[in-house]
């Protein structure tokens, strides 16, 4: 290897070392999740009555939804008429506890969910100014055709 090649390699190595140190020392702007997967699952259970379902007749399991990796995602299913499988897909906002119909881009709420969300917010310690911004986070990009309330734009 020539001297020129060694200098180039040393320069690149130094550049990557500096970039690594700077990258590791910068504070992360992300806010840590305020709920865990168990709480998210309970919120999904609380959403079932809004869909006319009973907690005991529906099975809930994990579901990978690649368009919303920061959300907790679940599928819920039960046998329907004529042996047709009825399936629901949920995404739960990990900061606010908002439960979304992941396929319909619609928030699902009940009094039970609202009560738990208030408790989540009180425990989180996140400033109230951040609440609206966190509530506006939706699975995938529902914001493109949904209002901030989770209702379809007109």
C-alpha cells in the first residue's frame, strides 16, 4: 500500500471515529414509551366492546405492522358465522394509550380506555404541551386522510 493510500485510510478512520463519538454523545429527541405491552393489550381488550365484541369471545395476539414500528400492534380474532374468521387489527400509541383500528385509521375509545389514558398521562410526567402532538401520532400515515381527532377529513 502506498503512503497516499495509508493517509486516505487514516483520514477515513479518524472521520468515522469522530462521527461515532458525536453520534453517541447527542441526546436522543425521542420520548420513551410511557406504557408497556401488557397495558397496551388491556387497552385493546377495553376497545372490544366498542366493536360489539366480548373480551371472552375474542383471542388477542401480537401482530407485526411494519408501517407503525413504534406502536404496539395486535390482532384479535374469533369464529364468525359459517366458520368465517373475523379479525380486527389494532395499533396502540405507546405514549398516550390511544387505540386505533389499524386498517381503518380510526381511533377507538370507551369510557374505560379514557380513564386508563388519564392515568397513563398522570404517570408519564410528560409536559401537557406535548400531549396534542403525541395524540396526533397515528399508525402508518393516517394523518394524510384523517383529522387529528381520528375522524375522516371532509
